[in-house]
């Protein structure tokens, strides 16, 4: 869906809701400034997605229940069982700590 620039009436309405008074020159200036950003957005929106072919079944995973997540460390869990080598990347943020990445290889057999 392409992005459409706001009409002058919409800009006036939003400015009024924010307690701002804008002139016709302000509206014309804003519409000129946002034009390039909207063109860039529309270009990216029109580019087709290059999704890789699905080589194994995918499932969304699940949010573990309290019994399985006693320390509240998991947000979602998923299992990939059709691969021999699985790279697991965990990204979590808890208690305002910085993001932590962990990588390991798991062999299912």
C-alpha cells in the first residue's frame, strides 16, 4: 500500500489538535519536505520481497507456561528438528540489561 501525503486540510486539523497555528506557506513547505520521504517509502514498498525458499517446515513456536519458565527467562520457544546442525541465536532483554547474544551448535541424533 503506497503512502499518500496528507492534504492541507489534514495538516491544519493536526496542527490545531496540537495547539499550533500554521500558515499556507508552512503547509506548502511541509508538503515539499515530506515528498521525498514518501517517494522513498513508496519505492521500498513496491520492491518485491526476496524470501528464501522454505527448506524445512516452520512453526511459530510458543510462549512457555510458568511451570516450564520458572525463572521467567524465555519469551518464546521453538524447535527445529529436521536439520542436522542447528544454530541457535538467543536475543533477550530483561531488566534493562543490554542485548545478549549466544551462539551454539546443537547436534540432534
